[in-house]
């Protein structure tokens, strides 16, 4: 059965699948990223995992994978297949596409940024299916986005498109590791909400999910912290809507797991802020933690489609 390898590399774990031409997950696997062993061992683990997936395809599906797609965190040079930098994995300028192509018998390999790859899946086969223009925003430890245009995701001229978490929404506010002050992710990420709630309730182990539960029970401190995050998020999103005019706005990541505790006030806050802009449909992400892996599979199939339709150079 014709298939591709899809691999989603995270800070602590890797999710993988063999994906059929119809998008079916023919085989799924997980393993630890092993970042505590250092960046060289992380890369070795990725190569070993990919080789095991290839071997599984040969043994159980009757043929080797036709291509591979890999999603990685950090700064990614997708065009040249280079994993430029990832703070949580410790690597710099890893020629991952070349390494994987060599390990996988010469098959074509696509490399993508983790959030953009997850956004590709959400936009094409998930919550944004059918939308010609979408914006996917992941509210996790930080905040990142993916700009979808006609079934593809825009990487930008230098690979930084979609970094909505670094829109300044509170000028002169909390310092951000990026060097600015008042960035959106310092107020509206799951990490920021969790940090604020831990300080307010006196429990250093408390997180954003605990804050959301306290909001539903009517705790005034939780309601205040939550509303501050929602207001900051709405300010950042309206800036993005003004620039991009998406038809669908997809919200995912840890904070989105609060469901309508987030979406009801967020929709209202965005609605209050728009003037001439057209209000997009604001929906929760649909694919959960499989989005990155499914997106990696799409990258691989897209690569095959591109290479099969590219005309040969004249001799």
C-alpha cells in the first residue's frame, strides 16, 4: 500500500504515523525525544525512529514509504530543509532533510515548522476545512500562528510568518524573551495564565486549566485574570484580522481546551473591537495532538504531488 512517513518532533515526545494517500493513519507510534541526552542524540533518535517506520512499512504494508514529512519546533528553513534553531532541543543548523533522505534510502523529505504544519492540517482537513483563507493560533507555552491561503500555509520570506505571539498588545508591559515589552504571549498564553493564577491563588503548581475551573466556579481573582488574558488575546487577534482578513479563525493549544469558558468571552471581545473588518468564524481546533503528525503527512504527499507534476528540464 502506497504511504508516506509523518513525524512530529516535540520538546519531550515524538508522534509518528504512516499515512495513506486518502489521509488514513495506517500505523501510529510514539517515543520520547530524549532531549536530556543532548542535540546530537535527539537527531540520532529522529533518524532511528524514521528508519523503524520505513521498515514497518516494508514489513506490514508491502513497500517502502514514498516520501516523508517532518515537523520540528523552533526556527525552520523549510526551503532548504534546515532545522536552524530550537531552544528546547538545543540544536543549531541541522541539515535534517539531507540526513533523513540518506537514512531513508533517498526518498524525498519535507521539513516544516511544527505550528505551521499543525495549522496546515487544521486548515485543510480539520476545523478550517473548506476555508480559502484561515488563521490558526496555538495558545500553549507561547503563542504562534499559521496563515493559510488556498490550502497552503505561508512561511514568509524568512520563515517567521505567523508569529502572532510577538505582536505588542501592551506597550511598555511585561518583558518578553524576544527583547520586546508587552508581547501578546506574555498575557494570553497558557503559560502566562497559569503563572498569573499560581501567584494569585498561592499554589505554585496551579496552571491555566486550574484557572479555567476557578472561572467556572465564579472565583473573582480567576475571572479577573481570565478576562485580562481574553482582552489581550482579542487585541492581538483584531490586529491579525486587520492585516490578513481570514475567513476562519482557528484557536488551538492548551488554553483552547477550556472550551466555551474561552470561546464565548473571546468571540464577544473580538466582536466589540471590530469596526470595518469582517468578523471571521472563530472555532476551536479539531485535530488535537494529531494535527502536527497529520500535517507532516500532508507535507509529504504535497511533495510527491509537486515532484510528479514538475516538468523535466530540457536537455
